[in-house]
């Protein structure tokens, strides 16, 4: 297995776990007024920065046409965030995406960033709703 496959696998695993948290989040937690950082906003933040950093570390990574700047009082929907995550996954799996080796440290930091926020969201769902979420060790998919 080469470095490209390893980093792709871990990015896909991190995104899979974040998507699970998004899918399983109930409406009362999605935009809970007691949270200074709403669930939807934290999920959007993790996806936005993952996308932004992937564009900087990969050749051929495109823009997402569905992006809109989040606004207080107008939460991003689950469907929008799932579509965003799937767009990033598709970009990672596209044949034109090549990791710039000199950006490896940033790539690892990006994976850690997604996992930090995913862990926070997992904790929120577990403590408030008893939601059971799953660990994803790796995702091995062939490029499209």
C-alpha cells in the first residue's frame, strides 16, 4: 500500500464517522439553543476546513457548487452536509487527485481536525441521547 492509499483511506474513514454523526443527530440536538457551537455548525466547520485543506494539498480537487456561508438562525441541513461530505469523498476517489508529498504533515493534521470535531459530536449524541456510533478504522476504495 502506498502513502496515497493510506491517507485516502484515513480521510474516508474520518468522513464516514462524521457522516454517521450527522445522520444520527436528532432535530433537538441539531440546533440546540443551549449550545454555543451548534451541532450543524461544528459539522459544517469540520467539512469546510477538510475541503479547504484538501484543495491545498491535492492537485485536481474541485469546488463544491452547493456551498453557502452558514448564518446564525439558518442552520445548514443534514442533507446539505451529507452532500458536502459525499462531494469530498468523491473528490478523494477521483483519479485526478494526487497528494502533494510535501504536504503530508498538513494532510495528517486535517485528519486529526475532522476526528476532533467528530469526537465532540459523538460525545454530544452519546451523552444527550444515548446514541451509539461506530469507529471506522479505514476505508479502502479504489479510485473511480
